[in-house]
């Protein structure tokens, strides 16, 4: 008789192995995490691509121009030339007259200076102190053999509503403050041979402070050209008293930035030069001024000799 297999009552039932049941779950979790990472990467790439389309990365380039400050303050009525202009057109002289053209307000745009330097003509470049490209521009101008002068900021009648910029000489300054600021301004731009005023319709009418300014210029052997921003200017008698080489602007060429007006002003400048043997015109670094000068230079050279500013300054007797 076969024996029956007897099972003990206290023997527990065998449970399924944990290893076998957890392995598929782990694999599913790893696969899910991998898919999530891939989706995050794809989303990031898509977002980066869309952002680039909206805001493309621009290549880094060196700036050729900084923010340019306000240029000259022109009076409502144009300041007349200090030289009498005859109504009749003078006969052509045997010797061509001299014309010096000063380009004011230089130091904030390197490219326009290179364009003027590229013209086959003599110009004088007047550089504002503490301008961003003053040193490199002064070096370029000097290397070409042209005059570098300081465009000295001076207080206008409209101050403080209109600020002539860093380094300005103000009528409220004490003698020590004025001379200290002037020395700093003169030292800031290399290769300077002279000075002309930037604005200054108020400062150029105060004789005591002009004497102080011209005393410093005399010590440094620098000339001064009066931009004549006011008919009340006292620069000429101040320069005469201190025997500083001196001249005055005859014509602003481009205070109205229209080609026909600039051409008319150049004709006027030639007329004054023919009458008096020499004349000074002041222009600014505008593209329209460059375009007109490039256009008229061949004809202008037949009527006058373009010279440095230092060639038309004189010690007033």
C-alpha cells in the first residue's frame, strides 16, 4: 500500500521570487527615464533654434562710431564774416589765395575721418577732448602730415540747457579751476598745434578769462582760431594783447546740411579768399559734407590753394 504524502500544517506556501517580479519594473523605469531625457533634449534644441530665429547672434565687430554729442550751437542769424566782402566779384588774383578747411567735432567717428583723409586735399582736424577715438585719429591725421588741433569746449549762452561736453571751460570757474581744466584738455589730445573753440558764445565774451586761456596757449606755443559763435567775441583783442598766433573763421560750411547750401557756402568762402588772400571755413564730419567736398574739390583747387590752419594764423600787430 502506497504511503500518502503528508504535508505539515505549519509549512508556509512558497511565494514568487522578488527578483523575478522587480526586474521588468526596473527596466520599464529606466526606459521611461531615457525617453524623458531624450524629450527634454529635443525640446531644448527646438527652443534654442526658435530663439536664434527671433534673436540671431550678431558677430562681434569693433565700433567705428560712438554716440556723437551735439555739435555747434548756431545763432538764429548767421554770424557775419569779420572781413568785409565786396559786392563785386574780384578779379582773379595772379597768385591763388589760401583756404584752410577745419573739420570740427572729430573723435567720435573713425570711418568718416578716414574718408576725409582719403580725399586728395589738405584739411585740419579739430578733435574734442576725451572723445573715444581721439588718440588713434590724432595719430592717423599726424602721420598724414595734417594739422591736429584741440576743439576746446567752452560755455555757450544756452548753458546749462546745452552742455558743451567733457572738459568744458565755464565762466563760473575760479582762475585755478580754469587753468587746471585747460591744462588737462590740452594734454588729453596728442600732436595738437593749436586750438579752436567748441561753442563758447558766452566764454568768448569774458575778457579776464580769455586772458588766462591765452596766457596758457602762449606758454605752450599754440595758436588759436576763433570759431566766431557770437558777434560779441573778444578773442581777437585777447590774442593781440598776449601775442598769440590767431585767425578767425570766415564761413560755416554746413550748418544747414543740404548739398546746395554747402556748395553755396564754399563759393562764398572762395569769394572771401579772393578778396583778402586767405579764408577759413569750418565744416563737420557729416556724410553730406564729405560728398559735396569730394564733388567740388577739382574745381576748388583751380581757384584756391588748400592749406593747413597753421598757414593762415598770424600774430596781430
